[in-house]
């Protein structure tokens, strides 16, 4: 198990380098260092000298990937890519192009992101599994049929519709909660979270309920279910005690991998509900051509995704004693 | 039996839920639930506003955007400011005793007359008022011994420090002339990359030399591995700026630069105390975002007490503010609109200003309608809901909006949007007659009135020249009509008929939109920065305008970076752009046509690369003149040249529409003064009353939804119970 873990961690290094390189190339295909300087310095009265000075001060006056004027290893190390990327591996995100500390920003924004993402994830999972079990319980009845129709309809609607519709109905017409905003203080925080969490859960119900229903339906026809019924267990007991447990492997595959990514927040929800989280941070950085932030967020996303995959593998051993990691 | 009981339990849960909803419905009869602000703020003298983009810079040497000025202008006090009510815009003292007037000297330092040919320098002696104090700030805090309390911080001292308020002790000190000198030196700092350094180094004596010295000093620090160490700018002389005594400093300008006083009203020239620069430069501060770029320090009416640009930025009344009084005079109609009701009263009226971050327009607009923002601009999406424009009359708010007591404030921006022709282009550029006629024809064909109506909801006026209303030199009415593009019909401009434009196109050598020599159709290229499907109607509209002349228009759509590249290379043929005024002087618009400002090859601001020696001569004559009939005559001649040459199709001057709630007073649009927060006043009681009226929670739909859910689930439950009973009955 330990050797498996170490091997997976070592595999992660070339993946991270590759992701970093890919991000770097994509970013600089679209934006040159001159563009970045102009984005920071503004559009009026900016001289070429000011641009050169800005680039020089931040190390963007070097070649992107290969420095043919340098000697030896410096040909690779004395480049923008190497200098800007190497520190990421020590989780030193450095400073944004406007001089602000990225690590501090991430730590500040992680809380608000989690405040939305965790309840949406937890409640969404609970509701979707419950509804899926209910549909399976009432399978082949009108409830199952219309339930599936509703799920398909719900998953066909853009999440933007849920957001705008939720804001219109609940905040504008019924005036039950604030339409947007955020507070870090207990009760105050709750009134801001109700609507985005509700919208987040509702918008995800359609797809996930259908997915879990399919998993449970596959399980419900297995021999052990027939045996459980033959033993005289109620249908509820069969579903909750046996089917759910045996369906854990496919559920975990989809669920555990997402958990670390919750830190990264939700782009749309955060934007529309004015949640100062990491999702909106990334969007702002892309808009303002801040490569330092984009690079840090993509790197963080890759790391969290890799952790998610690793956790998924590890979780298999917890729910299924037959699985061995070697 | 167990299953039977379980079914009953489910029923009880549903009943309880419905009961809970009904209780909630009754409870909802009192109080409001959707207030986005803490309960403790209710009834307080706080102005609520919003911002959509996080400010990039709050350092006065770096900030050069409208979005940032709304914060900085309340905190910093440059020497001068614009009068809040008077029009045309007038500069008045802010921290200075009187508005500085230049003296002129020759190369030997001898005084000469203002109009003398041998003026080498202009000297501005600026005397500030005594007794002005900075806001409370830890940089000024001192020990009993007189040493700075936080002047020599070690890493351990910063262990639990994350914001400025974590420094428990604060202090203040008097504003002195040296603070202004220090800030002007900061404009030359290579660390700051001030956007106006290039411009100012052309005017302020010694600034370019100082920049070289500072760059060398920075390089030396970098060699020593101390690139982040504090560089004490007071140790570096700036030949053109010096403090003459505690309250007086002198700025030496190369030659004449009459517009320089306008820069003295911008935050670039706000004071920065050396203590503050040193305080923030200490090791470990930048890593905690403790920088002047994050926490500005000023002498203004407000100070920044919370900076969380992700969520909110809060300004609070500066307890050390030196005080100012509401203006006692303005335009004749100001008294009628109640704008002089508070004349002579001490300002600011408002205790605190809370700016909340709103990234999307929908929540912003709805919160304004609910009374949670005191003012709001109007997006195109909400325009029809908010504003009614009747033909031939001014825009008014719709009855629904008027019923809430909301008022509409409109003002024409000091800005010009245009479509430019590249003077270097072989087809549309240059002073040859054929190209000039082609440009004039296109100027007639592009129906900017229609553009404003379709794409800006009528918010703008068609431009007759480069100067917007409110700037000296702009002519209203019959005298201001662009007779190349418009006919004068009873003193009002009417766009010339398209036949006139077609005739010009034919005279230019393209009859019927084809080259008379080759018979090839005329194809022109428009460069825009439009992006996405939303901009397609605009592009199609431009194609249609050229089609009127049988000219084929190809639109080259790029992102803003590539567009700027084209401008720098001069490779665009026709392009759309705009200019917002830095200050209300015709020089700030007309310099866009001066040949010394050409983008190619001089990288100036003349993006059309227009060059006309006669225009240049008149501009050089006009730029340093005082506003006078003679100056107006020169401007008229210059504008006439531009209309004839038509390097731009003068587009429009946008109109700003802002809605205000009835509880907000002393509102007058000022396109130049950004420090208007100190004049505003709120009727807090009325706001509370209106918020309570408008935001009563409506809870009956919840009960309705609960009943609906119960109705859906009940048959299923019944079905479940029957199934369980059936199963139990099987032998």
C-alpha cells in the first residue's frame, strides 16, 4: 500500500510538469509579456520604456522556454517558464502581477468557496441518492416514470437558468433571502448561503439522480438482493442496508475525486451570488491576463485532482475488502 | 405493523412540515429577511454602493482608472480639486492656500513675460495650508522615546499581523510640502511604473534623470540580493521639484505647460509621507498585502478601513480631517434643485461608505430596487424597465420606477467615441483629395444617431467634432454644426442625404463603389475589438452603413491586445476607438491629432497618424493660451480643418444615466471631480422606512410548494404502505 502511494506521488510529478507546460504554452500563445504589461499599466499614455521596465522588474524580459544566449543548464533555467514554475512545486505561489500575495489570496478565498461547495456537495449527494433510491423503490410506477422525465428535463436546463430563476423567485419576488452577498459571521452567513446552496443542489439533482438510479437498478437485480428479500427484509432495509453499500464503488468513483476540487469553488455560483471565493478569483485573473494567478490556480487544480484520484483508489479498499492496492 | 407505523410517521413529518411553513408564513408578517447588511448597520448614516471590477491599484502613483478613482479621490488630497457645482469645470484649492499660477524664467533663470519667446521654464510655487493632519495610521505611531513604534519590525512582530488593524497603535502628523515632493519622486520609481511617468518626464525638469538614478540604485540593491529593500527617495535630488519651506514646494516645468494645473487635481500628485513608504517597505509586509497599493494613507474626508476587494471595501470618516464646507455657489438652477440647501455646512455628511462587490448586473439592479444600494447605473438589460424616452423630450423614469421615488440624473461624459481612418493607408489615408472625399462620404453615411438609438438606448449625442460639451471650445447650436456631414436646418443639424455621400464617393474615383480605373469593387477593412455573438449586430450595422455607398466592408475582429498591436504598427485601415478626458481642456482632445503624437512611429496617442502642418501650428499656438475668445477662434479653425480632412468620423459623446433613491441628496453629476462623496447626504429614516415597505417577505408560496410536494408524495406513500401490507399478507 505504501509503495503504491509513493509510486502514485512520483507519477504526479511529470503530470504536474506537463500541465504546467501546457498552461504556459496556451497562455503565451494568446498573451505576450507586452500584453501583460499593458494590462497592468493601463491603456493610456503607456510608453514602451515603461513596458520594458515592467517586464524587466518581473522577469518577463527573458526568453519563454529556451535561452540560447545562456550557457549550459542556464539555457533552460534562465527562462520565464523555469523561473515562474519551479517555485510552484514548493507551493510558493509568489505574487500576482499587481504585486499581491497569491498564497494569502487563496487562503482568504478558500473559506467562502468551501462554505458554498461543501453544503452543495453534501446536500446534493444526500438528496440525489435519496431520490434515486426512491425512484428505484417505486420502479416501474408513475413515480419512477415522471421522476426520470423530470430528471432529464432538469439536466437539460442550463445552470444559469436555475441561478437567475432562483434569484428572481426567492429573492426578488418573495424577498426571503438576500439576492447576493457574503458574510463570514455565523447566522449572517447562513442567510447568504441558503439560496446559492439551494440553487446548487437543485441544478445538480437531475443528472446525479439519474446516475445513481442507474447504479442502484443494476444492483437491485443481483442475487444477494433476492436473498435479502427472501429472508423477509423490508424493501427499505434491502435498499439502505444492502444495495447502497454494494453500490459504493461506482459512487465513490464519481464522488471522492470531486472532494479536493471543492476548494476551487464554483465559477457561476460565486459570480452571481457575489461569493468572494476561488472560482471568481480565477475568472478575474483570466480577464486581467494575470499569468501568475492563472498558473497558480491551474497548478493547484491539478494537484487537487491528483489527490482526488489517489483518495478514490484508497477509498476502494475501505468499502470493498477484496480490493488490494499494490 | 412496523411498516404501518413507519407510514404514519411519514404522514406526521409532512403534516409537521406544513405546519412549520404556516407558522413561518405568519412570522413573516413582520421584519425583513433579505437585508444583505449586518443588523448593527441599520439606521446608520452609511452610503451603500457597489463596484464590479476589483481595483488594480490604490497607490496614487500607479492608479489611472475611473474604477479606482472612486476610492482614492475620497482618501487622498492632491493640491487642487474641481468645484462641485460650478460649470464650466473650475479648479479650486484643496490643500493649497490659493491656486498656483506659473512664473516664467529664461534659460539663465531670469524672469520673463508669459508670452516671451525665450521662456525656458515655468515655476509653480505651491503653498499648502498648515494644520492638515493625516488619518490615524500605524506608520505614524511613536514610542514615548519618540522612535517610530513600528519602524523596525522583525518577522516575529508580524507573526499575527494580517491586516492594518492588527497594529494596535496609530498616530498622525501634519501634512508638509516634502510629502508632495516625495510623491512626485515616486512617479520616477522603476518599481512603481507610474503610467504618467513618460508624460511627466517630458515636462518636469529632472524627472527623467531621477529615474535613471533610481534605476541604477535599484540595480545595485539587486546585485546585493536586496531588491525588495526600501529605497529612500528623499536622498535623491529631483532638480525640478523642491520643498522651499515646511509648507511650500516648487515645481519647475520645462517651457510652458498650461494644462499642468489640471494634473494637480489628480491623485498622482497626492502627498505620500516618507514614514508610510518606509513602514510598508519593511520585510514581510508585502507578503501580507500590507502595502500602499492596498492600504492608502491620506488626509481626505475618508479613510479606508476595510479592503477586501473580493467582497467589500469600506471607507470611514477620517477623524483627523481638516474640514471643508459645502459650496455656497453654483450654477443658477442649482438653488432651484436644492443643491444649495446645505451651503456653508461642514462636510462630509456621511459617516461611512460601503462598496460591495457585484460581478453581475442582475443582483446589482435588484438590490438597488430593494433599496440596498443608494444609486445605480442602468445597463441595457434594465433600460426599458427604468427609463422612458419620448420623442423630442428628455428621458424620464418609468412610472414603476417613479413610484419608488427614484430620480434619473443624466450628464454627457467628457468622452468621444469615433471611427478613425489610418492616415498612412493608401486608400483612405493622406491629404490627397480622393481619400479626403472618401472619408467625408463615409462620415456622412455612418448614421451615428441611429447607432446611439439602437445600441446605446439613446444614451449619447452625435458628435459634431472631437470636443464634447462641457469642455472649452465646444460650440453648441448652429455654430457647432459640422457642415461637412450635416445640413443646417433651422439651426439644427440634419445629416446630409446619402446622395451627397455617393457623389463624393464618385468624385473620389469609386463611382457605384467600384474603382473607376480597374472596375474592381472597393473593399475596406474595419478593425474592431468586438468579441462574441453579442457584437454581431453592431458589426452588421457598420457593414450596412458602408453598403449605402456600395462599399464592401470587411470586419477584422480581434482581441484588444492584437488590436493595440495593429495600432502600434499602423496596419489597421479603419478602426473604432474612444477617448476619455483627463481634464476639461481642449488640448486634451486636440492633441490626439497633433503629428508629434502619431502612433507610427512615435508611439503617441494619435492613433489615426493624422498629420497636418497647419493644424499643428494652430495647436501649438492654442495649447498654452488661457481660455479666451482668441483661443476659441483658434479652436474653431482647428475643428474646421478636422471636419474637412475627416481623419475621424466623429461618432458620439456618451451620456451617463444614473438612478438615485429619494433619500439621497446633493447630487450633481461632475465628470471631473471624483471626490464628490463628501458632498452627499442621506435621509436615513426615509431609507429605513422604504426598505421596510419594499422588502416584506412573502411566505405563502412556501406553504403552497410544501402542499404541492405533499400532494405528490402522498399517493406514493399510500402505495408504499399498501405494498408493505400486501407483502406481509403473503403466506
